[in-house]
C-alpha cells in the first residue's frame, strides 16, 4: 500500500488472489508452489468395471492428456489424503460411431484413464 493510502489496481488484486490459491493448492497437495495439480484428475470414472475394482482397493479416474504418474500420485494424496501403492495409466482410443437416425458418422473422443491402487483397508469416497 502506498504512503497516502491509495488503492491497489484491480490487476494487482487479481494476481494476489491467484498466488494465494496456488499456495493453498500446493499446501494440500504436498508439492511446491509452482506445481498446480488441480488439472490432473478430471473426475472419477464410475462404470460397472470400476465399481467391481473399487472393492479390491483399485479406483479409476479420467485424467488429463499430459498428466504424469507422479502428478497423479500427488493429486490423489492432496485430494483424498491417501497414498497410492501403484498407478497404471491407460490410453482410451477414439472410436468412429454412426448415428442410426441420420446415417452420419462421427468420432467419439478418446482420452486417458488411471487405475490407482491403494493399500488394503484404505478407501476413497466417490460421489
């Protein structure tokens, strides 16, 4: 703040808020301030197969295209407060689908998913 009590410009306030948010995310995720892991896990993948695996301590998440295994581990630690034993990353291929009504073809987008293995007894509450 200046000597005579002038206000900060709006851009300074906005950047100050972003820095505080990054610091808060870094504290919860256990990484340094420069690494933001909030973009890594998109959402939990709730399917019949994933539900069967969750009983054995394996949880499935849709992840970012550029996410690494270390980033996934840091994100799970920060969000769910559990430490994964292992992470397996799988690429989902894109598929050509045809609309039955119009006959037009389109592409169903692919992506990536991660299988997160936890110790016996640890659980993640999805929902």
